[in-house]
C-alpha cells in the first residue's frame, strides 16, 4: 500500500525511522485489530488516547505509527500535526490510484441495507469492494477506502452526516460516479437545523456526482427531492411506488420470512427477510444495478438465492418460551421507528405486543414533537406494554396514555433496568420489539428473557 517514506510525504509529516522503505499493508485505528504490516493511526478518542497503545501496536507487528507527537523510544513513527487529517489524506491518495465505478449511498434511513443489497447484486459479475458495516463518517469512510485492491472492479460505500458539509467532504474523498438517496426524513436535526437542512446535506452528494458526469438514483416518491434534483443538470433514475418512477414497486407481500414484490409490473422479486420497508431498499439497489446493464429477470434469479441480510430488524424466535423478538436497536429516527413499528405489528399478528423504546436523539427543537408522535404510533399500533429508556420518552408516554389508557408503560433508567422489567412483564408467546438510538445500547434489554443476548 505505502512505504513509511510515502506516508510521510503524503501527510507532510516527519519520519522517525531507520527503514523508510518498510511497507504498510493497511491503516488501522484500533490496536486490538492490528496485524503484521499495518500502520497504526493513534487517534485521540472521547475516552482514550491512541498514543497510549502505540507500543502495543508495534509489538503486535505494526510496521509504523502515525502520531501527533514523537513517542519516546519508539521508531517507525510518522509525526503529523493532526492524525485524523493525515488518515484522510492517505485515504484520498489511495482512492486516486483506482479508476473504477463508485456507488455512494446516503439518506436518512436504509443506507446500510441498500449498500449491502447493491454490493451483493454487483458482486454477481464484478469484483466489488463493499464498505464495512456502517462505517459512513469522517473516520469510517477513509478506513473503507483503504480496503480497495488493484483487482477490484467496483466500489460501494455509504455516506452519513450529522451536519452540513460532511457529505460534501466525504463525496469529494470517495469520487462517486453514482449517487443513491434512499429517503429523506427528520434525522440529526441538531446539526441540520431543519428538514430543509437534511435535504441540503444529502444533495451535496448530487453536486459531487453531477460534477463528475455521473448519475443519481433517487426516491421518486418524494416530490421535494425530485424538485430539488431538477435544479441540477444531470441524469436521474427514480424508484418508488409512484407510476412515474423508472422502477416501480407494486404487489408487496410479506409472509413467513419472505418479502415479495413486483418491479414494473412484470418481474417478481422474492427476498429472504422481514420488514416490508426493506422492499424499497431492495428497489433502490435494483435501480442502481440497472446502470451496470443488469437485467431484471437476472437480478430476480440471483436475489432468490441470496442469504438473508443480517443486522437491522433482526428477528429471532425462542421456542422454549415461544417468544418472537425483533432487534432493531442500532439507531432510531422518526421514519425508521415508524417503519419498524409497522413491520413489527404485521409480524406479531395475534401475539401480545411489547416494545422496548429508547429516545430518538439529535432531533433538536423538534424532539418533543416527534416523541409525542411516537407515543401516538405506539398506541394506535395496539402495543400493550412499553418499556422506555431516556428522558424524551416521557413525552411519548403522555401521548400513549391519552390514547390507550389500558396500556402499560414503564420508564426505566438504562438498558439493564429494561432487561429486568422485560423479564418481569414478558409472557410466553409475546412479540417484543427493541428500538432506540444506539447510545442506549438496548441490545442488552433481552438478556433476561432470551438465552443469549443479541450481538
């Protein structure tokens, strides 16, 4: 990938080493994952300073350390003013080595699932580098760029943001030729200020893609997005349920772990998994893959054979107590909570429905409004028991109790307390949804009722 001398030159750093031609194979920021030949970037985190683990990284076989200061007794160090900026510059340089089609996915919901769907489709005939997990920010995107190999024929990444300018920076870094906007809804309003700010931020991707002569793939059910995209001069492919879209979804059905729908009224897609909302994520991927001249019938056949997507809206049945548990606890905003709740209610059927709910964070001055709406959604969905974590959920509780006075609501301090409460009130045969912002670590809420916690 780089020699230590190249690292210093690219970053404008000072090299302290007696072997400037030593090569590094990758860049890592976690000393626990260091392998022989890596370059360890000593980032300063919220709780720990990466410089504390530099010696450990070298002892584990790292060929060098990217640091903000000289480290006593430690050779093979490149000293730079800002370690994060140095990592980003290295990623920019590495990306510039490859001239390959690049798909960048953004949106308020569905980014990771859509990215994975696109990656799986393209990988059927192209050597495709797909970004890891939800590494979609100013740290994760550079780390994903280091994964590109000379044999790769295509790159698929997701771009996230919580303030204006972030997607513009990430898009410039990744050089996308195709941009995908899944859906725009209220999220990270503390940073964006309003839903208009969310649109402005996501459209930073369009500006970069169109500037490169590329194509945008966008949710055609959103008239605001369509209007804003029309201002640009560039090609747009749309997907949605509206008849005017280029790729139209209809005939949506969910049954026994399968999602089935028609594309353009003529080709049936049948996917393993749960959650009707995932059909739109799949449709976005289908629209994107069409730009690579993939045939709809061909994609339908491939997808039928693909394994279920792991991660979001993960469903598990515990036969010992006949409990049906849906873990969608990675994150939450109003749109994703509403989607998950609708899908969960459909899956629960006649089972008694319980929800462990955590606050939806970063909603700014609209936080109270959206939590009041959450309480209404829970009540109207027929949820019988709610266990909430977080101060904002008190506003949801008021709405819930007003509309469903017979329902039960328990407010607890953290995820472990939620686990204790769930153990007390869950009955054999119940259906349980776990949903809330990642900060609350609600995955642990099932530890008392399920044989092993979700991971």
